[in-house]
């Protein structure tokens, strides 16, 4: 009986979906754990807000840098380095002893995760047919929303069984595991993959040589991207408010325990999984 053979393109998409899932678990786990570590470390809500937002500053900068790095050095090397950084940052979050160390760990996490989405988009450009890229974006972003939804459940279960620090250690180990899997399963060029078939290669885009941009290219690109960027700014304003504060909101506004709060929190984000899948399709 022949064993089921998974296509090389499917393996790459599975790895990217897993990356999106893990990165969102690692970036929002702090909001679920905040109720426990804020009491242990004596942190105010103002300090918590700064800890939550510390991730975003280097993340924003390295979104720009990450795209350039990925184009220059390739998605494989870029994501290996980035994932190693965000995995280390997750472990260091669990080792934090106070406000400053938590801010430093969150900034390191933002640095590591900042380049991941530009690099993954670069990988999809090589590994996904042009007529399937909308679906590819939809399914990877659905994996991110699934990470949002599962993070409160995972972290709450680990906190209940052990403590908040252990949850970060285990999630950091999961991230290090992804680095190894990415190294052994991904090739920069589809044609170099040992499991790629001619049928798969026939529908993938043909690599084109790099060309020098004409004068004014970046100006025209800025004008075309400005409306999309404005929408994305507004979307992220609401998204990060929800990601950061919604567990604490349910706990304090409605006097819920951690188990009830994470169930309601996860329900909000499971709706996002459906929205991303439908939007990409």
C-alpha cells in the first residue's frame, strides 16, 4: 500500500501557517499571563500598558528592514534568524524579574517577529501560484487568528498546572522546534527541493532576475500603498487593543475568573479565523 505523499508546496504552506500560529501565540501570551505576573511583580496597569506596547516599536521598524533583508538574503536564512530571536525572547520573558526586564524581553520579541511576515510573503511569492496568493494570505492569517484564539487557553492551562513562567519556557521551546523544522523542510528555490514534482513546478512563478528600479519607483509605490496602509493602521488599532487588554477586561469588568475570561477571549478570536478564511478565498 502506497504511503500518502504530501506535496512539497503543501509542506511549505503548513510550515508558514505554523509560523503564523506560533508568532501570534508568543506575542499575545503576555496578556493572559498579565493577571498573574502583575500581582507577583507589583506592576500597575500603566506599566502593563507599556509592557504590552513595547513589542510594537521594534516590530514596526523591522517590518521595513525585514523586507529588504529577506529580498537580499532569502526567506530561509531570514526566518531562521528571526525565529531564533523571538524564541529566545519568549524564554527571557519567563525569566523576567520586573518591569524593565519585561520591557526588554518584549522589545526583543518585536525585533525578532518584525521581519517574519515580510519574509514569509517573500517565500509565498516563490512557492504559491499567482492565482492562489489570496487564499494563501487568507489561510496564513487564519492561522494567526487561531494562535490568538488558542493562546489564552494554552497559557491559562499551563498557568493552572504550573505557573506563568513555565508557560513562556514551553512556548519558547516550541518556537525553537519550528526553527529546526524550517531548516530541514524549506529551500529558497522550489526547483531545489528534493520532493518537488514537475507538476508543481509547472504552476509556480518563474524566477526573474533582479532589476534596477526606475527613478520615482518608491514614490509611486508609496502613493499606491497609502490607502491600504491607512486601513491597516485603523485595523491594528482595534486589533491590538483586543489582543492586549481583553482578558483583563473580562476579569475586571465582569469579575470573571481566569478560566471564564479566556473562554470569552478565545471566542472573539475564533470568529477571526472564519473571517480570514472567507476573505482569502
